[in-house]
C-alpha cells in the first residue's frame, strides 16, 4: 500500500516592509524544510488608508490570504496540521509587526481598532 507523506513546513517565517515610491508592501515568507529559498509573497497596501478600520481590515485579510498561500497545504497528519497553523500564525504575526500600524495590530490582537479622529469630526 502506498502512503502519502505530507510536505512539512516549518514556521521559519519573516515579513518585510518595502516603501517604493507611493506603493507600500508587506512581505509574507515561510521557510520550507525541503527548499533552500523561503517562499514569499508581497502584499500591496498602498491603495488602503490604514487609519480607517476598513483599510486595516482589508490589509489584515490580504496578509492572512498571503500567509495561507505561502504556507502551502495543511496536510492530513496531526503534525502537518500543527506545522501549517504555526506557519500561518508566525507569518501573520511577523507581517503585522513589520507594518507597525495600531489599527492593524488591534485587529490581530482581537481588540477594537481606534477610530480615525478626523472621521469623528465629520
């Protein structure tokens, strides 16, 4: 009987923030045990206003999607599932820390984001 061995993904994960002209990006990376180069994906957010809850929520969703993409498939074994979840947690955590935005950090930590003071006056 043939068995399928799930690909192991280790949570060696880091994120990078690059500001190029008017385009802001965050990079989500995941290190695979079978590859010498880390997987990464740039998440662009220059089109978003992170001072608003909507903008921060949109970026958070993009970061989560990028983390799922770079961390690969979840796998069937308990160990593979644990490694996948750890990879995603670390990728999202690193990307949020790199962006260093209070509203994005609040969403990540499960707190209510701060409202933009300019929005309160309108």
